[in-house]
C-alpha cells in the first residue's frame, strides 16, 4: 500500500493504511468470536506491530482493551482477569492462553477495509494497572473520551508533529507506552517499536533513524549516563530526552547533557491522569516537573487536615481534568482516590507562585523520624551524586519512640564504604535525615516505570533499627 511509513519494527516498515487494513481485518475476526461493544478484551503482548493493530481493532468494535504486562506470572494475570471481568483474550503469551481462550497475534489476519460505528465516548477504552507499590495492583479505567484528551495533552506538551521520529522500547502495557504509541499515530509522527529494551540498540537507533524525541525513565537515564562509550554515538538529531515516572535526578541528567549536549524535558503523569505537567520545551529546568498542562487544574492540600496550602508549601498534589480516569476496579478503591472530585495523587510537593510544580515524594513513602517527615528522594539525590553509587533507594524501618530510622540500599559501580556514604548525607542534610544503616545490594528492585519497590526492600531488609 502507498503512503508514508508511520511505524517500523526490526526490518519491516508499515504505512497507516496497512495498519488500518490489518486492524479492520482483526476486528472482523474478533467480532466473529463474539466481541461486542462494552465488553473487555485482555491483551497480553510483547512490543510488536500486532500490539498496535490489536488495540485499534478492539476500539473499532467499541470494546475496551485490558493491558496485561508480558512480565506477569500466572497469579498476577489471574488477578487482573478476575477484577476486570475480561470476556475475551488476545495476545502472544502462553500464560494468558492457559487461563482463557486466546486469539494468537501470530495468527494470519486477512486485511480488509470497512467502516465501523464510532465508539461511545463515555465507554471504557483502555484499562491499565496502577503501579501496585502497596498491595495488589488496581485496574485504572479510561474512557474513549478521557484517553483522547490525554493524547491531545501529550502531543501539545511534547510539541509532537509529523516531522518527529520517536521510538518505544518500554512495555506497551504501561500507560506511557500506550500513550506514546497512540499519540504518535494521531499526530503523524514516525514510530519505531523495539521488541525489548537494549541500550546499545536504542542509542544506535537514535543515530540511524534520526530520532528527534527520546523517552526515558530513571533506570534508562542512569544507564545512558553510565555508558562508557556514550560520546561515540551521534545523538544530535534529538530535540530533547523526556524524563518521566520519577522526579529527575539532577546529577544523572547533567552527566548526560555534559557528555552529549542533549537536554532533558521533565514531565509528570500518572496512570490515573496520564499527562499532568511538563516543562516548556524552550526553557526546561531540572528542579521541577514543569507546569500543569492546559486543561489540568492543580492544588496542594495539607497532609494533616486536607486544607489547601499557600504557594510554596508542601502538601499532597491533587488534580482535576477531563483526562482523569473513570475509576478503579475493584470499584471499592475509587472513593478513596478522590477528594470532593479532586484526584489524590499521593505525591507530596508544592506549587510556587508562578505555577512550577516540585515533587518531594510519595506521601505513603515518607519516613517519619521523631515527628519530622523525611523524603526518601531527597536523600537518594545526595547519594546519586557520589561517583561510586550506581543506584539507590531509601526507606524507613521501625525505631521505637523515634518512629522510624532511615536505611539506604545502595548498588555500587566502584568501591565505597558505608561510612563514606553516611558522612556524605550527614554533611549535606539535616541531622534527623542521617542514615541509620547502609545496605550494599546487587540491584534496586523497580517497576518497569522506574519507580522503586520500597515495599520489597522493606520485606527483605526492614528489620527494626534496634535489632
């Protein structure tokens, strides 16, 4: 079929007409298997073009796609299927095939061209899963209308257009993956999918494909900064690298910029409200996740009584927008996520008088030491500044009358002692933020989004401070 290519995967390229014809054909196959408007279709797939056409096919039928991580094990998939009530299954993963009658993405799809009725804007379009840093993951429901608004917000925040070329190597089942894919299709950008993340391949692709916008989460940013031969790659086609999912670690970002000349664009989003804030492209800064994108309202409320606080004062970030999720599954979890219509992010931070948002930490992850609230991210930023620290995570353990003691799990790239790191923090931060213990570990457990699994660290190493 003629037309410009819009998607590339390994050695194959696809036009939009090819993707649409395959999606039409797959939609007919799914309809033949009984998929109807309003139903939910589980999709468990690796990064591949068929993931894209599968999402489009499900939407053509007015159904919702339930995105399952290909990294999940049987119990995790079973939990997701149970709470979403998915009636149909599509994918390339044997675990899903064991639990449901699954249409394989490897099955040939006869391309066709036909017209489908547009879906009800208020019906569910996509269900993704929250990070699950505490307890079992919840399904986040987005309607066709709310997700369409998120796509517009992302396109405008990043300044994406037909001349841009991006690549996706992160899991498509995560909100950032599906958002990048659909936004690229909607605004006509060229998109390369990678079967899996491989840093060498990602860097080579930037050079070979003249990628203009790169997406990164904390582990990817760290890997780029530590690459021994980073200067050997031509990254001059990049307009910027977007940093999302976690607050920027300035020392890591500055190392990449110093070595390559490429600047960063911090952004802020959540599964529940995909695009919250972004830095301006013409003047980004590393100390803020940016300003709320047009269409998103933000307020900060006290962690003690929930009352709004003045500019510059820390509290919980709360939001309102048309891109807000329709709710969680199970439904019982939805009420606790809202405060009089405002979405409670669980993130602690402040907004200054000019609208710049700064994140301090997750409210549930704040460490309480002798009545003081200590943000793990603040201590982690200091530790990341040491050349020997490859990665780190800070958490609290019970400490009797003091409340909690601070523990740092550290993965190192060069020899360093616990005493050196303890002294570094002691010299930079207030006395109540001192490290009680330093644990040297092989790696820091993180979600694909880059968020630290502090719960896992506490389970492994969280013995009380006096033991």
